[in-house]
């Protein structure tokens, strides 16, 4: 990872405001605090400071993570798949999105990892994190195993397939698709949820694990349901779903996983230091409420 | 259960408003909708109608349940303990609080249950539910096995101990204590969380299960922590903690359980119709995030 120049505009905090984040029809989260960074563009970014959550990164008006509970999201995203792999099987990791470094931070805790590639389309996300969320950086921010590319992950994946590259673990750590649909554009992450993308990933990880964050189904049912259907179509019976509760997200967040091995079994002996993950959570995370099974995940 | 007269004032819905529910410092839930019932008194009650959550019962400004996700709370509260008991062991059930009928509705799904006693201090809660939340009523609203007493549960429990009564399952389904502390009063539920109350319950259920809802620790750490310490003191190693995610509560809700049998094992063969509970959730519900163990539940 090269030392990046910080090209963000320098601003002081604005006045104290009340910021509403629409969650559902007639239901919002209301945060009191300060906008400490804000910039438009293809993705509108904002860093907000709140007395309870700490700092919150908003993308297109939707909270992506808070400094108070991001550890739950990133540990669930990484350690559930990583711990299902036997020792020595986690060498090359691709993170699609994930420019906030949080997933990479967790992956790099495994000494056997040789290379982690982050492919994020927005160069400002890593810059914002380096300035405002240093806790998300890897223990060694200059870890030579980490490569950050500012690129559309879809495009990079296509090139990697042509070059015959392979990965042990692919993590799709993106914004929710279809949530902030403006008049003319889909959310940038839209293509990372489709069948074409996953058909490419299957070639990139013929024996590997592929995990996708799939939002909170209680408030956004369609994302988990459609993501699960794509996985079933592309990966067949190697498709699994697990969950973790990230309090700032409201309901349980869903993760869809392709795994050739039964991922409810922990195969690794070592475990890095964690604050959310325990070995007992490996199996328990895959146990879903009945209504997820009957009302969301049915084919 | 006697047919209750509906003594509530009759009101039409008021104007559409934005209602904020403070959750933490600088963090609130914001609901758009209509107040369709509101009354002060020792406990301030309000029924609010919202396009996403449906109807929401507020007590002292805090949402108690919504018609959209109350099924998760009530099924987790009842079926986790009930399914740990072998067939034939669930005859007499006491519900402290629970005037909303939701817990009783779930308990009465077991045909072997002979008697369910609800002890709620506020006579308006059952009335409000009968008028505005009929879904919370038992399948047979006039089920002769159900007895509703308007009484301070602490007082009733004392009398029952003196009479030598015993129960198979005691459910403490109350408001969170200490949350709405006004200048002169504690929350009415305060006494139901203390050592004295639980010492009485132990005599009332010498072989039985005792479950207490203990709020959402991520935003209200002290309730689970102090409730768990009281259980450990009174019930020793028969103390357990499990969780369920009720999306309108934000983070996972905690339940503290006293069980002489290992409650992670499901002993019952039959299972009533459920929308949240599955047999696989019996063990999984007791698997807690590491930070609950290290930062909340330590003695």
C-alpha cells in the first residue's frame, strides 16, 4: 500500500444539527451532531460526529458504519468465512468495495495471508478513513501484503479472470444496491449483486469462499432475497446465509456465502484477537429465524 | 379471563406528526404517523400508528412493541424456556407484567398448560391491547386457563409464596427499569429486577424456569449487567443469558434465564406454530458475542 496523499478539503466542523436517515416509510434514525466532512460526486460522502456512535460514514445519505460498532460488521464479514478454512488455505484475498480498510484489517490479522487486494471505485473512501477513522486501518497501515486499487471491481474481476488468477476468499463489501436510486442512476454497487458478476467470481475462486454483505432483511427484504437467488443459481447447494446484529443497522444484517466446505464447522486452530467473533458463533451465525427461511430465502 | 369493559376514552386520530423516541445521547428513532390513543397517569401510555411498524405501544415515551415485530420478542421470551422443558412439565405459568397478553398468547399455545396468571399493575394496558392490538390476544380470547390480575406483581408474589404456591415457568415481561427516571419516581418495573424479588421467585418456582427480559445491552449496558448479577447471586450456576434481535429495538435484546436443566437443549417434541422460533434457535440463542461476555456479563 503506497502512502496516499490526503487530497481532502480541510474543513472545520459545522454547526450542531439534527440529521435524519430515512430507514423505511415514516421511520428514520435521527442523529444530533456535527458534519465534519462532506463532499458530493458520484457517491456523496459525509462524516458525521455523534456523541453515542462516534463517527459515522454516510454514503448517499445512508450510514455505512459507525466507529462504535463497525467491529461487529467487519469481524462477521471476515472471520466466519476465514475460520471455516483450514490452516494454510487463506493466502490470496480479494475485497470488492471495502475501501474503508475494515475488512482488510481483519484479513491481515492472519499471518498466512500473502496478498490482499482492495478494489474500490471511489478513491476518497480510503482517504476519508485514513483521516477520520484511523481505527479501521490495518495494524500495520503500510502492510506490504495489502494492495489498494481505485477501480470498478467488476472491471478488475474481468481482467483477473482473463489472466487466470485465483483467490481463496472473495469479499464483496459494498453499499446496499438499489437503495439510493436517483432519477438516472443506480447505486454504484448494483453490478456487484448480479449473476454476471458472480459467474466471473466463480472462475476466480473455483475452490474458494465468496461472501457478500446483503443488508438487513427486516427493513430491506428484497436485497437478501435477490442476492440469495443469484447465489443459488450460480453456486447451487454451496450457498449459505448467516447473520450478525450490528446495532446501528437496526435489524440483523445478512451475509450470503458460497462455500464448497460446510462453513458451519470451524476448521482453523488459531484465532486472531476479536471483540465480536467467538468459535461458538461459527455455527450459531447460520441459524436463522423461521421468517427469514419462509418469507425471504425461499427460491 | 373475564370480559373486560372498555373504559378507554374514545378519540379520533390526531394530526400527522413526527415523534422522536430518544435512544441514547444524540440518537433517536423518528416515527411519522398519528397518535391514536394517549393517556397520562403513573405510566404514560400512547398508541401510535406508523406506515412501517404498524401500531406501536409507548409506555413513558419508550416503544414497548410494534405490531410488525412483536412476534419475535414474545416467541423468544416464551418458547426458549418452554421448549427446554420436557413434555408434561409446563402446567402453571406466572407472567409478571405482560398485561399486553403477548406472552400469554404464546404460553397458551401449549395444550398441557393448565393455568396462566398475568399480574400487571396497569389495568389500561390490557384494555389498550384489546382495542388497538387484537393480534396480541390469545387464539381464544376467553381462554378459561388465563387469569388477569391488576396488581403489583411484587405484592402478589409475596402472597403466593405465603400460600405455598408453585409454578413451572415465571416470565418477567416488564418495561426496562431505570430508563425513565423522573425527579421523584423510579420506573414501576424497578422492583422486579432486584434480589428480594428473585429470592421470592426462587421459592415460587423451586424446580421451575424463570426468565426476565433485560433490554438491549449495546445501548443500555447496565440493565443486562445488573440483572445478570442478581440472577447469579440468587440462582448461582443455574443462570443463563440468551438473545433475540427485535428490529424495532435496534440491537439484540437480552433475556436472563434461571434453569435447573441445561436450556440449550430442546426436550419437547411438539412445537406450536411459530414465525420466529425454530428448534435450531434453541441452542443458537445462547451463543453470545464476545463483548457481551467480556464487557457486560462479567461478575
